[in-house]
């Protein structure tokens, strides 16, 4: 994979003289052309941008309001379409069809490009292929020079943001004006869009009013949005009538007719493309698509995915210039797209239709916005494409904010495997910048099972001064460590989330050992039992931190006669290293785990490998396969595939094996007087990776008969995100606070989940905040309800 070198920024040169057509509004001209005295948010280093975003309370407030309503509207629109027109118009069917169409366009790009170019030129359009950013910017500028154009009006085009065309033209005495309302507000504030569809979603109406007041030189309402819109229309009307050039983007380039498809909600796009005598379309090669039918499917998916609309307000199809006097130029930009297309993994990102659904659903994006969670292209897709367009350095900081919740992949209308591609970028960033020494030390230790085990045991004995015998490392017990660099940092973390203590007796010490190291089951006194053996892969967190979770799993399985074997050689699956971009140590631990599980299956004749950590399950059944495929280790890939077929998480095992067999778990009957209220947090790996939802709820409601109270946004990430919660604690803390508030809003006495990482995060938050809600693994809840 080849990434671009990070280009130097365009110089910020003020326009020498205001455009004649703008002199009627001196204040506006000054705002548009003033020299920026200091670097804007977009120009600052990532750490400074992140700090500024974290201190801007308008961002989480605005995005926090938008995200839930978008989720509801999007779901409603797709469901209504399916109900009205059948399965052919369901989200899964339409996204699959568009994926196939985009994949075909990627594979046959040369042919579709030739077809589009021939058809477009036959209608009178000029098609120019720009290999680099400079090629595109220079073409636009030279066209303006030839035509004597000094004023340019623009509708939304992310390609012009990609090339920083506005800065390029301004530095050469040409005034570009964004006519999309949000884009114009961003331009007036000397900012990039923070969202690919909703450019100033991070702004309040009060801030917009202030910006317009400064631009127009008169007081504009800070509360009346309709008045603000009317002001923008009035200001732009002059520009539309005076501009010599209109620049637009394109949602699709239809090869069979040479047509440009453009979708907008404000109507400015039609004015930009029709009123000025010259029209330029800016688009990447990735906008090519074969047919009108494919474009119509994209049109349906974009509106629902972007804003939760049934359809955008203005859908325009332009085939050549409208009159013989009008010029139409179509500029197709490469800028790293050819390298992306040549990469077997990253070419999938070229399917993107720029709907920004991946940003809309991203919990980390909702806390900091697109100026930090991205470079020019924001959201998950921005983390993936930025290295190709603007260099790995531009992506290195923003990609660290991804919590690996996998929500983006569930809503992507073209099925881009965004989470795994982000991890690939993280790996490349790690290779380029090196792994921090502390991570290198930790993962190197974890890859050595004996040393890791020894240090865990030493830690369980040495931790007493900061645990005082409790199960938590609490902030109040660490005050004396605040002067020490690492310990002081951990003390600050413990202020809002008590940290877990090592178990004095890990799970491996608690299991009964038979001749072969198996945890041998004793036949229970129940009517029906399951005659099978299960290999229990607990995961290092359950083994070393929460052995009681593992004991609960074993208790439940043994209650119906299942024999449980616990391989003493088991170690970490490698997920922490892989999620940090450390493939070297992750690969070592992956091979250790596969070898250990193969030996256990062979020696114990186990029918299944069971884990009560859905993170570990996803690592084994999904991440290992991608890892070995990417590295070309075909023999290990086959071994990983064979192991993955045996692996089940706890809830799926109950559903697919226990309940499917007809065997009834011996649970107590709960009377109304002993009713317990329970709510549930869907861990990201459970719902987004494994597709689990009903399984745990069946256990709580139907099997145990407990009062279940659904939590608002139960499937939104709790904020753990592995090392992300340590590296960017401010984001993790906000996400945790939201989750605990949602849990408390149900009034439930118990909060249940199925992933030890989430449970560690949730328990720590509950302990640090003094809340009373109990936090349990599903297996613990079930074990407590077993009949004695």
C-alpha cells in the first residue's frame, strides 16, 4: 500500500482587491478576503485541534441531539420503503445491489471512464483528468484567467475541499463564494466543513447569527433560523447573477450517458450550474457508475443514509451544457485513488458515496466533531481515505480516536469494512511512527505467557497499598502517587472510573483439575442433560481480573451436565495489540491461541470452544482470518478457519446449543414479591460484529422471568474501546456518563452485559460515582438464578 506524502499547506495570501460585484457589501467582502492573522482550527496540529474540540461544549450538545433523531428517521425511512415496495427495497437488498454496482465500476474503471468521457464530450462537455491536487487547481485557475473571471460561486463539492481550491484561488486574486448555507458559514469562519453533508452541524444558531451579523455589517437574529436563511439567500442572489463561473460537485457520473447526477437540499446547486456562463464539475474517479438504474439506487440510499430523508429536495441530472454558448468542464481527480484501487484491501473504500452515515453513528465523532475526527474527509471513511489523499501523518492522530465499536459498518450503504480498514491504517501509522515504548513493553510481556502470568501474580500481591484489599484501585487510595509520571496518570484516570484490581486467585487456580487439566462436571440432579464437552477460553481479563465471571459460566454449564475443560496454557488472544496497530505481537498471540485451542480440542474431544468474552470471540472468528489473509499466511489461515467454526460466545451457545436441544436450565421461579428489574447493555462486539440482540433478552425475560427494562441507546458504545479509554479519557468518560445515565433512567437494579471489557468500564464508573446499580455478566445473572 502506498500512501501520499503529506503536502505542504497552501499559503494564506489575502485577495488584493475585492470583486466589483461585492463592493455593494463592503463588510461581506472584507470578511471573505481578510488575511488570517493566526492559524485556524483546520491548520493546527491534531493535539491542539482535539483539545479545542473537547472544550467546545456546543459540539457534543449539537451532535448529541442529531444522532438519535437521525437513527430513528433513517430506520423509519428504510422500513417504510420495504413495507410499501417489498424486500427488493429493503436496506440489505439495496446496499448489496449498490455494492455490486460500485465493485463493478472499480474493477472496470478504465472502460467506464472511456464510455463516460466519450458520451460527455459528445454532448459538448470538456473532460479533463487531473492526476494531482495541483493539476486540478491549476486547470481551474487558468480557465478563470482565460475568461477574465474574478468571481466564482460554488455548490457543495468535497473534492474542492480535498484540493483546498478556495485558498488556491484566493491567493491568486479570485473570490470563490460557497453558496451552500453551511459551507458559507464555514467559509466565513475560515473553517473546513466538520461533516461531509452537514458542514456546520457543530455550530449553534446563535453562532450562525453572530457570523452573519459580522459578514453583513448589520444585526441578524441569533434565534430566528428563517431570518438567517433569508439573509443568506439575499446575499447570494447578487453573487449568482454576477459570477463568471459556477463550480459543483457530483454524486455520480453515469457512464452510459455521460450524465452528472447531483443531489442537494437547498436548490443552490441548480443556480450554480445554470446561471454562470461557465460550469465546472469536480469529481473523483470513484463517482463513476455504469447505469441510470444503479444511480437511482444510489439516490435512494444517499438520502436515507445521510439525513434520514425519503429523498433529497433537488435531484439534478446534467447531460452536457444547456446551450451552445455555455461551457461545461468536468474535471476528474485522481490524487491517490489509483493507488487505492490497486490495493486489494483499500479499493473497497472507493465504493463510498459520501453519505456520512459512518460519522452520524460514530459515538466518538459525536463528542469531538469532524475537525478532530478526520482531516478533510471526516468520520470513519475519512480515517481510511486520508492517507491516500493527504498522507499518513494527516490520519495518524484522528485514527487514534476510533473506539473500534464497528457501528459504522452496520449502516454503510455500500458495505465498506470500515473498522478493519481503520485498523489497517493504524497498523501503517504504527509502522511509520513506531509503537510507544510503554505499549511495546506491555504487549511484549503479554506475548510471553509465563512472564505475563508471573507479573500478574506479583501485581496481585503488590497492589494492596492502592486497593486496601478491595476489588478496585480507587483514586482516593492513589493520592500519594500523583507526583509520579505513570502512576499519577492512572490516579487521574481513577477519578472517574475505578480501575480493576488483579484477582489474588485467578480463574486458572480456581477450576477443579482432572487428570488432563479438565474442569470435570458432576452430573446434576436434573431430568435432562447435555452429554458433551466444551473447551472454555476465558480470556485474560476474566482469568486475571474477574474470575467470578468464569466460575459463573462453568456453574451454568455444569448445571446441565456439560463437561468443561479449561486449558491452563491459555493466554491473551492478542486483541489489545491488534487494536493498537501492533501486528507483530498480535500475530504471536494469535498463533499461540490457535495452537492451544487445537491441542485442547484434540486432547479433550471438545465439541465447542466457548468464551464469555464477545471481544475474544470476534478476535478469533473474524480478526484472525483478516490478519492471516493480509499477511499471506495461508496455512495459518486454514487453521484459524477450522478453529473459528468451533467458537461460540456464551449467549449464542445457550441459544444454538442448549435451548435448541430442548434441555431446560434448572432456574428458580421468581414470584412477583421477589421480582428483580434488569436492563441490558449490548456490547459493540455482540450487536455490531456478531449480530446478537434477542439472545440475552430471551434469557432475562423468558427464561428467568425477570422484569426487563430496555435502556435508551442500549447498543451505543459504553466508551471502553480498549486502550482508547486510556489514551483519550475525556471521550471515554463522556460516553460512560451517557451510558450510566441511560441505565439509571430505566430504574433497573441490575445492569447486565456479556463482555468483560464493557463490564470493567461500567463497574469502574459505578464505583467511582457511588451509584448503586449492580453490574453483572449475563452468566452471573443466570448463575444466581439457578435452583440449588
